[in-house]
C-alpha cells in the first residue's frame, strides 16, 4: 500500500473531498490541518502536497509512483519548502529581513518568489507546528497568505491552533482530523509503561521506587541523544558538501543544525511527559471499569498484567503527580531529581 493510500485509509472522507476539489480545479491556496496527533497531521500534510502537485493524477488522486510523488514523500522534492520549530524556545523564527536563515518565515515566504521549473509547476510550503510562530512571524506570513503566487499551496499544521492569530486562521481552509489515539514515538517508550505500572504498585518499597526512578530518568536522558542522532542524519551530509565550497556558509548550517536538534529534543521531551500523563489517565479509566480494548491507547498495557482491582484514588493521584511533573519541566530543574520526586509522589495521597 502506498503512503498516500495508507493516509487515505485513516481519513477517507477528507481526502475524497480534496480529490474532488482537485478534479474540479478548486483546491484552496492555503490549508490549516488540525489534529492532536502529530503523525496524523504531518502525514496528512504530505499526502495533500502529493495530491496537489502530482502531474499524473487520475480522478483527482495522485499516482503515488511518479518522481514528484516519490520525492514529496521522501522530502527531496525541489518544489517543497518545509519549516519547523527549533531552538531551546522551540519556536519558528521570523528571520532576518536580508538573507533570512533557513527554517524561518521570511526564508519560507521568499522561497515562493523563486521560479519553479519542475514539471509539477507547483510550489508547496508546509509549516509544521505552526502554533509555534509568534505574532511577528505570523504577520510576516500574512501577505503571502493574502496574495499567494500562482500555482502555490501553503499548508499550516497544528496541534494547538488556538495559539494562531484570527487573521492567520481566517485565510486558511480548515481540515480537522479527529482521533482518540495518540502516537508516542520516542526511544524507550515500550520500556516506560511497565516501569510506570511498577512504580504505581511499589507502595513503600523504597528500593523498587529508586530503581524505577533511575530507569525512567535514563529514558528521559536518552531523548537528547536520539534528537542529536536524527538531526545529524538530516544535516551532516549537506554540511560536509558545503564545507568544500564555503566554510562561512557551513558554519551557519552547523548553527541551524544545532537549533534544529534543540527543537527536536524539546518536542521529544514533551511527548515523553505527555506519555506519562496519558498512561496514568488511562489507568484511572481502567479503575472506573472501562475495558482495555476501549481505551484510546490500549497498547500501553500490552506487556503488563493489570490487576482487576485498581485503586481509583491512587490512580487519580498519579495523574495529578504527572501534571505537576509536566509543570516543573517548564522551569530550569534537575530533571533526574524531578522524575525521582514524581515517582515517589505517585504513592502519596494528595
């Protein structure tokens, strides 16, 4: 099954409506894709780019096999510009007025003025986690949204569109992708859930709690290394090639790589914390008599022997402890100590 068909299997109504619009030459110039699930909204944006750009489409559907469909899917299509949050603040920068850096809004908008000689004759831009644009960045985008160049498509992707300005939202066609299931894709996720359940049942066993805290801290610490590895894979080859031509440009690219890595790490850390809260929220749901198969994320409990008698008050306390942990990570804290305190607090009545 092709990538596009796999996405369509999840969101058949939305993509069938867009295929009909493509067939009738009525595709909007700007979209806002909304979903709480990062994979869903990001995958849908790529599928929409294929649909809009494929020169071999039939009945509005992309062929999925031409060079343009394949390069859009693997991220190498010359007519596709992508922007994502980066840096310690995990933001999308507005960029310098002159020679704006890559991954900034001014770089994004200036890319649309460049001639696209590809046979698709379509320039597409995707802004991932668009809610991480501040007001200045959004205002810098408005003119392009208001007066889009011919044969262009702009896709904003967001899990928190309430942070976008009304002027930004009003210029986009909104597509909602409802889903109860949330994917938590980070290294160690499969090891995390048994540890959280073990901590929940440890009661006053200090040794067991210390072991759980250390193991959970190790998973948290590995997220930075994972982000650095992924960023290096994305950037290093390009940096090495540019070094042979212009050392100055290579240094700028290294700074961009570091910023991208910081942003990716913050995103993974947020996912890690949300996974903890989600686990205990669903443990509380089990305490209320809900079947595992009815949970949004039943896979959390695949390798866990769940007790038939879960203490509801204790589960609720664990949810509240997870919320406090998430709040504490907003500040400059010793993350290992914060996790240790959280693990021990699971078993303390609120």
